[in-house]
């Protein structure tokens, strides 16, 4: 096993364990993946295993067509959704699918998340859309998620959860947590008043920053 892949597998295990700890999933749900630099492959969490017992050697290596190249365990059933993002977005180095409470609420009611505070456009790349409902694990969900994601860093999956991406696992995990925090702000704001969106000129400037930070090399 190469040193690079070993390090990425260790990182996947570390961020995987944080998923239930940070309330982003319950039990075995959700999944994380990372692109292996310089190869047309990804490492992705396996299906049906508790994060707390997950070990680096349990993480399968899959090519961009979805064929398993290394590992005894089956990759996550959502691998098609992860692969759709890697195949379409060269700027993406890591993808995380979670079931966080407030993000799932917005996906259940079908409400996109507008830009509400300054950091949002820079981190998320614009209003977070709700991808049309499709069955979990299906090619249809992969296509719907990719369409909803566009060139941004996050999308809600209708009646399901969230899908976030970043240049590496650290960034994808931060986007996942940040999206959930902003979803909580939005849902709670709706309960006590009418949330005011950020001024247009601030959003425009911040989107330029996002574009600069997310240029595919
Ligand atoms: Zn899910």
C-alpha cells in the first residue's frame, strides 16, 4: 500500500469517526470519499460498517468507472453519486454525504438555503439547491445530485440529506459542518421572523472569491 493512500485512508477513518460524534449522521449512515492525486481512483468508506470500528485497511480503492481495485469490503452503495461528482468536477478532491438534522429538514420541505451571512458565498459558492428526490444509491440520484450541485460546494438531497465537496477531506468536512450550522440558522430564523438575505453586491463579490478559490488546475 502506497504511503499516500495509507495517509488518505487514515484521514477517511478520522473524519468518518467525527460524523456521528458531530451529529452529522446516526449509526452507519452517510459516506466519505477522497480522490487519490495523480490517479483516476478514489478511496471510499465501505458499506454497512460502524464508523467507530472502521480501520484504514477496510477502505476500498475504486476507479472512476466504479470497479473495486483494492479491499475486501464492498464500497458504499452511494459510490455512484461520489463518482458522478469526481467525473464532472476536476476541482473536487473529496466528497461527503451526511444526514444532518437541519439540512435534512430543508431537503424534506424542499427549501433552498439562501446566502444569509458573509462567509456563505465564499464557502458554498451560492444558494444551496434541493436536488430532486430519487432513490438512495441509484444512478438517477447521482444525476439529480450533480445537477443540483452545479459548480457549488453543497447540495441538499430531497427527503434524504446533504452532499458536500471540497479540495480535500478537511475542506469537505468543514463545508458539511458549516452547511449544517447555516441550515440551523435559517430554519430557526424562519420560526421567529423573515430572514433577510445578504446584499446583492456582497454576494457578487464573494462569488468571485469562491470562483478564484475553486479554479480546477
Ligand atoms: Zn444517505
